[in-house]
C-alpha cells in the first residue's frame, strides 16, 4: 500500500548491514563431552559460557532425544561409534551455523530427560540425566508406574496477518504481505506440531479474509494459551529494516513508530470492513485496565521477549526490546498475545528475503524456538509441559 524510494547509496548500506547481521557469532563453545553411568545414564556437556540453556525434546519412532544448544559451536569430538548396548545407540550432531548446535541421541527406548547446569570455572557443565538406569536390565519402561492424570497440550494460535480481500502491505516488487504471513505461519505450524506437548492452531490456512474479532474468537474457542500474529509491514521510512515484536499497550503506543504502525494495521482492518476499535469504549478501556493488573500483559511481554531474543540471533531487529502498541488484534484480555513484524516488506532487500523459502523457514524456526521457550517456562497448569517442568524441577537437585 505504501511504496518508497531508496537511494543507491542507502541500498548499498542496507545490503552491507544485512550481510553483517547474518554473521552474528556463536557465544559459546562445546569443548568437552562425556557419557557416564552413575545411577542413571548422564551426559556431560562442558561449555565455555555460562549463558547457555539447552532445549530438549523427545521424538518417537524411532526414539530420539534432541538437545539444542543455542549459539554454541562444537569444538570437541563426539563419539561416532554405535553402542551395542545401553539406552543410547548412537550420537549425531548438526551445526546450524552459529544459531545452535543440535545433538541427537538415537535411543533404544523412550527416556525422561532432565537437566542441571553446574557452574564451573570459565563456563558451565550441562548435565543431562536421561532418567534411565545405567543398567539396562533394571530399566524396563514399566519400572516406574504412575497415576496418569489427563494432561493436555499447550495450545498456540498462529495468526497469519491479513488475507483475502485485505492484502496487507505491498512491497516494491509487489509482494503481498498476506502471502508472506501465511507462508511463515504454515512453517511455524509444522515446526510446532513436531514439538511434544505443544499443539498449534492456524487461524487461517488459506487466502481468506478473517476479521480481527473472529481471529480472537477462533483462538479462544481453541483454548489458546498463546496468540502469535505474524506480519511483514511497510513503513514510510526507507532505512527501516529488521524484525520487531509487539504486545498490547494499555496507555497507547510507546513510540511514534509504534503508533504509526498500529494505525496502519488497524487502518487495514477498517478499510476492509473490520470492526473499528479506535473509539475505545469505556467497557473496553476498563477491561484493558484490569488486564494491566492481571498477568496477561506481563505474560505477553515475556513471550515477546523470548521470540525477539531468537529473532536477534538470525538477523536484524528493528528495536532491541519488545514494543507496545495498540493493535486491535492483540486485544484479547485473556490470552497472552504477541505480534511479530518479521521484516519490512517495504525494504527491497528484506522483501526479497521474505520471498525466499529459506528465510521464511529461518524466521519460522526462530519464532518457534521463542514460543517453545516461553511455553516451557510458563507451562500452563494441566499441560504435559507443566508436568514435565515439575518432574525436571524434582530431579534437578
Ligand atoms: Zn500487517
């Protein structure tokens, strides 16, 4: 909807900056590894940084445990042989540039992993307890019967911005925001589906118009624990670039740009026959005030910060911290909600990147890591994630 002109010099500068942004370097090195059998089978990862918190997730058919170490570079030998006995069959790894090191354990059966971080001189030792006795004879899966409470998955509503008659912003190469948001949303959906304990729900999965109230309604009916709205906006400044993450502000936008952006997103809604929420009525205002006292906004900020910190690892961010603006789509008083502006479609280089499957996937992966990190830490009661968190806390002593 808005187009803008970049001078040649600025194009070069933006390009140079984007190149630098792609080179964000790893902050930690994995310099030692050991697999030990004390009571349980334990893995030791020695790191030269204190800032690494791993992400663990299990996969079945065949059983695997995936250990992601963010911003970590491998600088040691991991065992490459296949183990003929014991729960671990073999160890593989993949270096995902500087973003993370992924270690995959091929397992003979399911494990109940937990981890503990032990500070050491100049870094930390990450101790992963597989929750399985070192002696395979004792470690039958039925050895620990449990009263099974009905647990549920944590639910993430993924909202691909715009759609149908509402194209959203339009890039200089005529890229439509609604197509980019849907592509990223679908990739995010696929990634989250692979996460045990998390169930994603797409607000729209085709090129259709869904009004903002309906978007929130769909999320609420799905029982969403988190609402993530994906956008790729344009702004009337030719040097604007990078990702931004927004949550709802109570007293309006915290920056002029945020105000402008909120206006443009809401305008888009008004233009295409959506409910206008600009003239906020007293009841809504009161709801927002109550909301401020509740934890929803705080949770939204936390989720936003987790997502933004992952986006910082893959490229430029427009602002270093989560911004607050008055986006209508975030006005669900009961569901923590964030709005991700993936990049500026108005920036020629970013428009090009947004069109590449590779970059869409990179964005989706970063958002997914942020969402998962938030949900694991703030696991809603009654979910598999909450139960797992408690188990881990219990075994971390
Ligand atoms: Zn948008």
